[in-house]
């Protein structure tokens, strides 16, 4: 297994976990872009948003439920951002579906 996120899920690589259940894992980003910057990943390896199918899509809905929990636990009542890059040209650096939950500062659009 060469996927770094799969290694984090299996415990081979440590992470600063903020949430875990049987379907997803959430942990602090190593290079935070906001005061709150958490990665939320499915435990099942799904390469990217382009690989979401009717058979595996339920985990995505669950990820957004978890994002709401984490946002509330971190006091992000004024708003937060959830981002998923799909493919190398969009900035996806780890080919395992993941969502960046960021908050605690104001954001611009599309960058910032």
C-alpha cells in the first residue's frame, strides 16, 4: 500500500485525529491554511471525486455530516469552507478522496 492516507487510516503513519468512526477519519492538516484546517477522508480508498459511484457515494454524504460536526465543535458559526481538489491539474496531491475543512478566518474567492 503506497497511499499515504491509507497508511494514516491503518495507523502506520500517525496523525492528529479530530474525528473517527467506522467510515471516515478526520485529522489536522500538516500545512494549515486557516486556524482550523482539517482533512476528512473516507477509510475506503476512493481515488478522487471522479471515482465516486452509486456504490460508494453514501460515504460522501457522511463526510459532509462529519464536516458539520467538526465545524460546530471548532466554533465556526460564522462560516467555513469545504474543498476537494479533483486531479493533478486542480491541485490534488494525494490520490485519495479528501475534503479540506477550513475556517477561523475570512476567505476570498476563488483563491485565498
